[in-house]
């Protein structure tokens, strides 16, 4: 998802320096393409070549190795606050690991198009968590947007049951929703540290902590079908998952936020189901159905309402 999805950052005028606006748009556009293609490519690997657990281990541990190697050659820093370490540990182990594990597992059962549509839901859960845990006040327009987005998720679940190429669409959709809750938790808990530390500093520790629970999945990696494959296709697919949506996309997000602002960056998230749908159809992994189109439109409409409500509340100083 981010949804692999966007980390929060400063969207103010003071933060929009460095690369130009055109380059910032290009960065997040490329990241959205990677995230979209990642959905059907992961689906293609599971379970013919790798189990869901295998993909999780490769993605997290491989990403950890890559981020630590790159951090050796990039300007970084140290995480200093005890509270930041606590947030990092809890937010990553529960949030990021839970997100990736549930997301990949959902693709074992669900339709890649349905899953990609559901992956646009984290902003809704971020609002709910901020209301519950931070006691922030949401406007009526924001609540309306949350309800509309939730209705879009219901359309996906009801429209996907028994359809497509999914072995158990309902289970896959529910796992995908649970993964978006985990990712929203990750965004809320790590919002402060993400804004205080450089990407190279954060990402190496994020993936290190996320790799710790993945250690328990290592024993199941013996006898993976991909190891006996004479075809280069599955190796290219897992290489793409590790390099593009896991590694490169994370580094593309931060300069995009600094250049064009977090609000515009977040809009690109809605490209993910579009790209995933096109890729899934071209790969003959799924077919587009009218409930999916309707659900996509409803969820985007809900997010538009939510953003309108946030802007109005911010303008009033709420």
C-alpha cells in the first residue's frame, strides 16, 4: 500500500523548497505508479511462487538492508528523544508490520482491484484516531466524508463477494480494511518523529523494528517454489516489490512533500487504484466490474468532503 501510502509532513510554504514543483509532482507520481503496480504484482506471486509470509519477510528484511546501506552514504542524524524511541517501536511493530503483513495476506484471498480501492481508506481512520486519542474536534463535513468513504468500502465488500478471481473475497477485503487501520495508527503515532528527523534516519530504524516480528516468519521460507523456478519472471517480480514500492518510493515521498505540500501529495494516493486496476487487467489477474467503479467514486467523494471540512476548520482556527 503507504498503500504502501504517504507519510505526513510539513505542507506549509516554508517547507516547499529544494526541488521544483514539477520535480515534486514527478516524484510522487512515480511513487504512486510503483504502489499501484505493486498490488497485482504481489498478487501474481502469491501463492504460486511464494507465500504471503515469504513476501512479507523479503520486503521488510530486504528493505531494512537497503535502507541501512544507503544511510551509510547519506547525511542523517540520531534519534534523541526517549518518547520518540517509544513511538518508533510501538508505531512500527504494531502499525507498519501489521499493515504490510495484513495487506500482503489480503492479496492471498482478495481481488487486487478491490484491495487497491480499500487502500485509499487510511485518511478516514486517521481522522477517527485523532478524534478518539487526541480529542481533536472534527466538523460535520469531515464526519460526512468519513461516512461516505465507509459506504464506499461497504460497496467493495458487497460487490466483491463471489466475484472476480478471489478465493475468499470477503476475508481478503476485511484483512485489507484491518491493514488500513494499522497504517493509520502508524501515521498518527509517528507523525511527530517523521517531521523531526531526516528520511534516512527514520527509515533505517523503521524497517529494522518492522523486521523484528518478521523473524518469526523465517522458518516458513524453506522450500519456496520460487527457489526451484527456471523462469526469471517471479524473480523480477519480487525484485520490483523490494526495489520500487518498498525502497525507492519511500525516498520519493519526502522531497515531494517539501516541494508541493502534503495536501497535493495526498491527492496522488487516488491514482493507486487506477494504476492497480489497469495493471491487474493487463496481467489478466482480475476484471473490472461496475461496483468497483462505483466504490472508487464514492470513496474519492468522501475524501473530497473530508478535505473540504479540514480546510474550513483550519480557516476558522479549529
